């Protein structure tokens, strides 16, 4: 059931990643809805802990908004869910790819942009007296 929440699933994934000093990034393709907690909260209570865990472990999170299969779209709910995905990306140093409140016809442009972003990253050495890993 934890995988009914994109935020709990992300936290589980991050906690399973090895601490090896390598750059890490995650791409989430989701509608951002937390089905584990239910539709009563405008923001999932698991969003902030997921952001904090990603930040603590240095994982950049990129998000693509895609509507859930067979779900009736509620405009307000959709905006809340997109806001959660956007916040997750922003707080972790990633980027949210949100065109509008519908699933993109193709993920190719987003994946191409993400590939360009990742290929242009460099590791910032926050400790100048130590070697960069």
C-alpha cells in the first residue's frame, strides 16, 4: 500500500540507494495524488518528509505530471497534486515538467530536456580542502 503514495514510494527508494558518493537523481512520472492517505488533504503529509530525505541524501528529484489512468480529473485536486510534484522537484534541486493538467502526448521532449540537464551538471565541491569524489 505504500506505493499508493508517490512520496512514500520515493522515500523507500531513496532509503534503499547505496551511499557511494555518486550523483543520484530520480525521475517520477505521476499524477502526484497520494492514494494512501486519501483525497482529503490538499498536500500529502508525506511530501515534506520525502523532500527532506532526498535533500539529506543528495538526491535530485525530477517530476513529470501525468494523469492517473481511468481517473476523473478534478481541477482543484489536479492543481494541488501538481503543486506537490513541483514542490518536491524544487526543494530537492530537480525540475518539474508540468505543461498543463493533462498527460503529455509524448514524454520524449521532457526526457530529452532532462538528458540535457543531467549532462550539463557538475559536482560542486563544498569542502575545498578535500578532494572531490
